[in-house]
C-alpha cells in the first residue's frame, strides 16, 4: 500500500455522514474506495473514520479507540439495505507474519501490528453483530489494485 495522502472532496455531499470538509485519505486504496462510495448510486450513505469502537489491546491490556476506515450503507442487488464497517488493509497484514530464521525488529513490529489488528477486528465484528451490520476487510484483491 503506498503512502498517498490528502483531502477528499465529495461530489455527492448529501451522502456523506460527517464533516465532508475534513475527509482524509491515507492511501491510494482509500482514495479509490472514497470515489466508489461517492459515485455509486447503490451506496446510500458513507463516512470515513467517523465510527469509533473501543477495544482492549492484548499488548498492554488497556482500552484503546479504533477508528474504522469506513462506514457504508449499501442497497444490495436484491433491494435489501445493509450497513457495513469496512477496513482497508494489505492482504499480508490480514495473516500472521511468517517467522524468520532470526527475530528481526520488522518481524516483531509485524507481529505486534497483527495482534493489535486482530483485537480491533474482533471488537468491530461484535459491534456490527450487535447492530445486525457487517464487518468487512478489503484488500488489494477486492479493490483490484
């Protein structure tokens, strides 16, 4: 995932739930998804980092705040409406890191990020289950990048 950053200005302001003047993307993948949400008629409403979920980090056993990448309310092909929380991540961050011959700093970092993400995603799934929403992780394969 590259490190493209910037402000997104939606063309369909009424669809955005939150402050449409302060939509920040942190990668080209997030920008691509923002454009999708803004322009697709089946996306009824959406938001970026507007949903905050508390989670307990297994690293320090403290409660932290998880700012989920996206919220989207989508009209499915069959006409039903589904609310989603969506996280955008490289696929390599969705699987446990492979243990190298010797423990490197980058391996330790990858393991701590993986463990932290698992705790965040578990909290997000529970949050969604309580509301009959769906939690989805989109990677480069779903985004076709």
